[in-house]
């Protein structure tokens, strides 16, 4: 089935937020047409974010996320709220579900503030419209969902918004029970989720049709069985899309392959871990770079990450270094972050820094205690989440870099691997 082939990190993340019992889980179920999330009249039913990858027409591959209520009480409640706010960091489109019979609350307003601050496209689902209707006098039939009309504007200050717009955010009356307004909500989400076509390429913009590119993929025990990892697949795909030729080899076959190719390749792209050997086996007149550098550039992070790695030269004994991984099940990352990287950093700096590790969705809000942050390749995180983490670091003045760039820097090959990008290479001078 095609729909499961889109990597989670490339899916548009749609998060449903709101107070307990507003009907977040119910509206999510109605939008997806599936019973994905548990619904009940007990407040606080959803205690952990629930993720579901699916195809949502007319938008395409999405990640639907149900969240715990943002008005929870007590210590456990605070923890649940924190989880919801963490989801917000990776949300591309937010749906604020409001119990229309109760109106907009202080918690809703606070969330809207955050959503605006983060510039997340948002819609308000004014839920339980079926109940509202029961209380209405006959003949006051609403005209529906004229998104963009000024009708709701005057509600901005008050708490009794009606269908229309609230501070530029569309407000849609829906009922998870009768399904009224659900189709309109879906269409609205599709509009909000449309990202500007970006023409960023992984490597294609550096190639011409019929160029040869040699990709070096070590098949060691850390490599997943029976397949290539996603960044490798995506790079091959991008090479092919350009009309260039991808030759894929292990590091052990690179030298002979280059000799036997009969044509000088435009570029060699290697896994960072094999950089040492690959650099030695690749003649100086062939451009050499790594998957992680290409991906950092693709995500717009190459420059800050290259700047960030220089903090290694200022490390002293006892300085704290945060090593952060994007997921908790990471066969392909194996012991790089926890074992090898700390060893290499100790060897390179000749110092004894203190390493602190986080993984998965944990990423500290306050990173001021760290001298630098070394993040994994973040292949499982979506763009918004990575940008959020980088912004945290930047706002607090903490240099941040990634594994691949750190490994290349420590082994003295970063400069060479930046050759295809002269402006960024210049940062190392
Ligand atoms: N009449 C009516 N009831 C609804 C509607 N949507 C949800 N409900 C009811 O409201 C209650 C709460 O719904 P949930 O979907 O569990 O609410 P939630 O926001 O996910 O709540 P928590 O997970 O506890 O934060 C349930 O009893 C639902 O049946 C609606 O559109 N109309
Ligand atoms: S690079 Fe990060 S997100 Fe990707 S598998 Fe490794 S630890 Fe997980
Ligand atoms: Mg729920």
C-alpha cells in the first residue's frame, strides 16, 4: 500500500488541541472516518498523544495527532498539558476544538496565543453544534462556513464566537455526532496544510543529466537488514530525477569502482562514518561530501550546524554537552551518540566534558546549562520540530550541531566535505 511509504517526517502533522471533553478525539475520528481515538464523557480520557499516519483527502499523507486536554488539574494534569504543548512543536496545522456550548476559555486563548507566536496555520472547530442547535429558536438557520467573512471579527474579545473568523483564524461549526461541518473542516485543513511548493533538492541542483554520482553505503552490523535507510533512498531518488546515474557501492569496493568507472564521477557521497577511508580512496579532484551534509543543507541547517561545531574548540573540563537523539528506537544510529561520539570528543578536545543524553520527544526547554548541543541526523523528526529545537538553542545562545558534521570535523574532513558549498566552507577559515 502506497500510503504507508511516506516517511513520518515528511507527513503534514495535524494536531487536535483543546480542553478536556471538548471533543478532540471525537472530531479527529469524524475527520478521519475511523475510530482511532478513545472517546468518553470522562474528562481527561486522552492522557498521551496518539499518532496515526494516514491519507487524508484532499491533502495527502498526514500524521493525525490527538492530544490530552490543556486544562488538566493537578501534577499529572500539568504533565499531560506539557505533552500537548510538546506536540505543538511539531504541528504543521493545528485544530483547536472548542465545546461550542461552553465557548472559548482562558486555556483556549492561551493556546491560540502560542499558535500565533509559532505561526502555525490553525482552524477552530466549534464543536457540538448539534447541541447548540437544540437551544436555538427556529428560523435562525445559520448560513454556514463563510470562512474569510468579517462576521466573526467582533467576537475576538468576547467568548461567544460564531461561525466566521476569529483574529484571522477560521471558526467552523461542527458536530462529531451528526457530522455536520466535518467535510468543510477537512477542506479547510487541506487549504491550511498546503505548503508552498519548495524546489529544494537534496543533491539534484548540483548535478547535470548523465553525470555519474557514486554513493558509498557501508553494510556493517549497524545497517538495517534487507534495505537501505531513508536518506540513502531519498538521495538515490533525487539523483535519478535529475537524469544522472547513481552508482552505489560499499566503502570496501569504492577504490576499484572509481578506477573501473571509465568516467570521472561528478561527486562521491558517503556515510559519515566511513568518511576517513572514503576520503583516502577518493582522488582530490573529485568532489566529496556526506549524506548528513546534504541533508543538513536540504533542511536549511548546514550553516548554523557548521558554525555550531566550532564550539568544540572551546570545550573545557566539566563543560556540559547535550547529546540529543530524535527517536528512541534507532538501530541505525546504534551506539554512535552514546559511545563513539563522547569518545571522539574526549580524544579531540583532550578534555573531560560531561555528557547529557536525551532521546525521542524529550528536548529540554532550557538549554542554557550546556556549552553545546550535538543532535542526531533527526531523520525521524519533521522539519518543524527540528526548526523548533534549533530555535531554542539559538535564542539561548547555545551552539548546536549534528553527528555527521561533528564526526567530519573531528576527523579533519569537514572542510573537504564542504567543497561543493564554498560559501559554507569559508566559515571554517
Ligand atoms: N452532542 C455532542 N457530543 C459530543 C460531540 N463531540 C463529542 N461529544 C461528547 O463529548 C464527550 C467528550 O468527547 P471526547 O471526544 O472524548 O473529548 P476529548 O476532548 O477527546 O476529551 P479528553 O480526551 O478527555 O480530553 C463524549 O461524551 C462525546 O460523546 C458533539 O459534536 N456533539
Ligand atoms: S538520526 Fe536520530 S531520528 Fe534518525 S534514527 Fe538516528 S536517532 Fe533516530
Ligand atoms: Mg480525548
